[in-house]
């Protein structure tokens, strides 16, 4: 499902994801308290970078457990994975949660 969601992104975006690792994990880190995370972007957003590439890749983590719990059926799970991928990729491009909410991707 994640591969399909990534393949559905426009090439103009995926071409700029050459230093981004996509990871699928069972559960989110406990460090986020009561907030239920479906995904997490870890890295330096493109607009905040200086010259050159960072040494470590940025990482987008998707959390299987919360995604499966939230979805009521396989189609809803596919849609939720796709929207979570879009949400986390947007963070890579410097789009914050407030703007994502305005755009309907919160």
C-alpha cells in the first residue's frame, strides 16, 4: 500500500525525495504521549536546508498498528495510508500541520 501511495505522487515531488527513507513500523514511539500518530517525518525540511545534502537521510515512518485500528475496511486502510504518505511528504517540503489542515490533509 505504501509503494502504491508513493507511486501515485507526482514525479515533480518524488524526484526530490532521493534522500528520504520510508519505514513501516508496528507502533509509534512513546515519546508523543497521548497523541496517536499514523506517521512521522524526521529530518530537515527542504526549505530549511543550507548548501549540500545532509549526511543522514530524512525518514518517514508509518505506523501499521494505528493505521489498521483507525481503518474500518481494506479500502479505508488504503486511503488512510495514502493520505498519511501525502501528509508526511508535505512535511519534507516544509508544509506544517496548520497549512495541511487548511488544505484538507490534516
